[in-house]
């Protein structure tokens, strides 16, 4: 089924000296403010996970005990990061597990 997309419009414009104009950026997320090297580390963790478990394997969790594993893993990685352990990228693993948990709370009945 084809989705009919719309182009949102605030009704406000910013116009440049060249005559180029765009909708204003007010109230829009600023992804460009996220440090790129941290996004790269997060993408690298997703890649390693896909190689180890298969692409999007983490999305297969359906039961509360499975989903709770993300929270448990986030805590474990957080504590390892706080302790200064550097055998893995514990900071990014914490973030990854929080993202996975939050994704499930939005997309699954848990």
C-alpha cells in the first residue's frame, strides 16, 4: 500500500539574500548538534551486533523478560563505564541498550 506523504509547512519562511527560502527550523530537532564521532561509535556497535546476531535481531524481543534484558545490560555497561573498564565501549553500549529498551516501549506492547 502506497503511503501518501505530505510536506509540513509552518507558514513561516526564512529568506536568504540570494532569494532562496525555506521553512523556518524553529521547533525542529537539531541532529547536526549530536557529535558525529559518537554517532559513528553507535553505528559501529549496531554493525558489530548485526555481525554477531543478525541484522535487527534486537527488534525480535517480544516478552517483558526479553525487553528487560536491555535495561539490565544498560545498567551493567553503565557500571563498567563508571568503573573505568575499557575492554568494550561501555558508554555507547549503555546508550544502545537504552535506545533498544525505549524503542520496544514505543513499538511493542510491554
